[in-house]
């Protein structure tokens, strides 16, 4: 028997970037929202996060719409005006420019912790949201008219709709018995931040190398953030290097384009997988963000896919009829249909590129480098690609 109980329209399990932004975006709907999270964001420090995100202009606009982007210190955000991509042949290069596509920037580089802090500041002022934190969900039981969630405190929450925003190892997805297709790349993304002696000029760099994909993203000042997606064995080798040796290794891999490097944030790593849930919705349940899908980070679009999930689900719920049940399966299918094509397109593109550049076949090497050169010569195609990534 539960000690206490509360009723809500929507219960969002997971208050990370996607779950928190969704909760805020539901304000116009007049739905009562419960937001459940195991732990609050850590206290911000003066240091730089090892995990940063390339926020698309569309995602930045969404975050501004819910009131969060304005709360991120602009002095900790870097604009990406140009992106330069290098194949594994000297002449295979591709460059994207924001101004050529009629944009002010390709992306905005922001730290995970500061984005999370900004969203939680907004949540404090959100009268329609009740936060349960720290709280862990013990059971989830679906009924005809609602879903019952029992927390570790003994409190029972009843909601017409449950949203799983609880990450790649989603408890909600498991409880709902939604299967997920998983492809393990047997790679890790090694991340670290550096000071550089040469200016980056708001340019992001990416190298498709035999040992993986190296990306260097601009940070404010003469700083940059690295993501090196590489085989698990080489990732372990990178992590075992001392700070000076790692900086030297990265500088050499980057053809010394940014000069000498000095590490300012210790290296860390995370496993790389592609995951797609077989369904994004069931009656009274929806999945968003990493709970629904993962992609290889080489395009930097994972978090943007999650924000687009939150945007679309909020639009569907806010646009429903006044008397329409927010947990209605046919209503939720509108969200699923709107999102599956975008997610599948990104997964196929990133998975295809990963396989193409990971192959050691000589004929594929020629083909992929030829492809880079061909795209570089097609200004219209390049601008279309940029605009698609900017949404």
C-alpha cells in the first residue's frame, strides 16, 4: 500500500537535457507535469566540462523558447562559423560555411553542465511542473485510464502519460517491454579539452583517420574540445597517456593546425553504440532522446535529435483538442510518425559514414575520398546539408 499518492497528466522520468526541456515546453498545454530524477545537477565550477554539445540553431531557438538559452553564460558558448573535414588522402577535403548557407552559425558549442543548470533554473519557476528529486522509480504499472509509478519513497504517482527520458539504458523502455536494436561499434569516444596556441577562428575540424574520427570543436578563447571516436584498444592507449603526451598526440593527429596544445580538462571516454527502439510510443507511454535512439557522434547530432523529439512531442500535446486524452495512442502516434524518419535518416547516415571510413579496403578508400571531393564541388548540395543539420 502506497504511503501517499498524486495525480498528474504527464510524468516524465529523467530530467536530463531532453526531459527537462520537454517539461518546460509543455507550459502552454496547461497539463500538470511530474518530473522524476535520481539526482540533481552537480554544482557548476569554473573549470570546463569534458562533455560539450554542438547545439544546432534550431535547438538553440527551442531552448530560448523555453527560457533556458538566455540563462547560459554567453561567455562560455562558442560559435561555429566554418567546418573543415579531412579524408585520409591529402586532397580529400570538405568545407561547410554558415554564411554561404545564409546562416549566422553552423552550431553553438556549449557545456553539458551549464545547459543542465540553465534548464533547472527555469524549472524552479515552472508552476506546472512538480519535481521529484532525488527519487527512483520502483514499479510502473499501466492501467486503462492511467499509469501508476511507485517511487522509492513509497509515493504513488498516477499519470495519463508517462514519458521515458531516462537515457540509453532506459528503465521505462524495459518496463514497457519495448525492444531495442543495438549495434555496438566496439569504439569509445575519448573527450578532453585543450588550450591551443593558434586561434581556431570559430572553425570546427574533423579528420577521418585510420585510427578513428577525430573532431576538434571551438571553445571560447584559444580553447577547444576534442572527441576522438576510436577502437576500444586505442582509446585505452589514449587514456593511459599523461597530459603532455596526449596533447602532443592530438596536435600531431590534427596536423598541428591549432599549434601546440595543453590539456585543461582530463580525458574521459564513453562507449559508442547505435540503438533504435522498435517503437517510440505505446498507449500512455512515449520515449524521447537516448531512450528512443542513439547515433554515432561523428555528426554531433545526438542531442539535437533529442531536442527535436521534445519539440515535436510538446507540439503534439499542446495542439491536442481540449478534451483529448494526452495518453491516447493515436495522438502519440502523430509524434512517432513525425520523428521516425528524421531519426532513421541520421542513423543511416552516421552508421554508413562510420563503416565507410573504418574499412581498410583500398577501393573504398578511393571511393570515400572521391565522395568528399565531389560534395566539396557542389555548393548547392553543401548548403542543403547545412540547412538540414541546422533545424
